């Protein structure tokens, strides 16, 4: 017989009170491979903060769970909280039963929940890419995935591109050396050689005193202030019936300076993709 919340309540595995459902901490299980969060410094730092918060009596939302046929429940949302509750228990804090709530949804919706939780440390781009890739394996369309995880279609397309990028590209994103947008742009433009191009981009960024390759490094743009100023200058000069713009003096000098800056930017772009 399949396990259920009703069965666990009848067998006293789950206690039900006015505050909700509660279950023993050792009856809460983590499904292998389900949680896509990396065990990196960022996560460990956030866990330390959450652990300290719980140890000092802090309150957190209930864990979202589903019945586990072998007994107890699987976590759908709340993996970090469960880890920190266990640490509190090891530290001597009397934690017996944990507040849980029933997750409503199928296996696809459970996976999507990893990305839609508002109570957890936001997933990194690589962690999101792993979720989206697994959702795509359910033969969902990009549009369906976008709706499930509440992301735009272009974002899903970029995450899928990143999920299928070569390992060296993914490692650069994971290490924070390259922005997601740049990595995706380079993969689309250079395919298998994207990693090599990104190495050149890193050198360019370093030469400019920047620690991370962003779009401003690989595709610099003239500032909005300069662009608006150019429109103002042309407006001041005026356009005659033949479409000609007559400039002189300081107006001409300022327009030429902006145009030359744009030409320098375009020349720089050409070098970066060469």
C-alpha cells in the first residue's frame, strides 16, 4: 500500500495540531539527485547564517514534502532548512518534530518548485540550468518550462544553452569569471571553441582591471548620456528640407568627438571577436 499523509497521521508518524502538521526530523528524507544546489562557499555561508538563526530560536516556514513509500516524507522545498535543523540537533538543541506542509503537484511541478521558492537562497545560473535541463528531459516545451518556473522564454533558452555548453565554459560561469549572458553569447557564436574565446575575454577584462567578463567587456556600448547628448546636438543644429545637418564650432567638435568614440568602440569589438 502506498504511503500517504492520511496513513501517517493515523499511525502517529505525523501529528496534526491547530498549527499544522509535524513530523520527526529523522522521518524527513532527501531524494538523491533531486536538489540541484551546489555545495559551494556561497551555500555554506548562507547555511551558517540559517543555522545560527535556528539555533537562537528563529522561525522558518514549514518544509514542503510528499509521502515516501518506504516511510516518512521526501523534501520538495526546504533542503537547507532540513540540513540546519539536523545541525541544531547535533548541537544539543531539542528538535523533535518539524513543521511540514503537503506539496500539491506532480513530479514535474516538484522539480520546478526548486526554482520558484521565495524562501531559499536563490539558485545560481548553473544550478538553474541543471533544473531546466532536467525539466526539458520530460519533453516539455521551452514555453511550458518558462511558465512552470516563472521565467521568460529568452531566459529559459539561455539556461538550456548554458546547460549544454562544454565543461570549461560552465566552470568559468560557476567560478564567477564570466557572466551568464557572455557565456551564452560565446557558445552561440563559437560553439566548441567558446571556452578558448572566453579565455581571451578574461585576458581583456584583466587588462581593463576587471575581475569578471561581462557584456560591457566584450561588446562595449556608448553611454546613454552620450547618445542623448548627440540627439540634443543634432536637434540644436536642425535639419533642412534636404535632410542635411549643418554643424560648426563647438557643436561640430562635440558631435565629432562622440562619433569618434563610437568608431573606437566598434574597432574594439572587431578585435574581441577576431
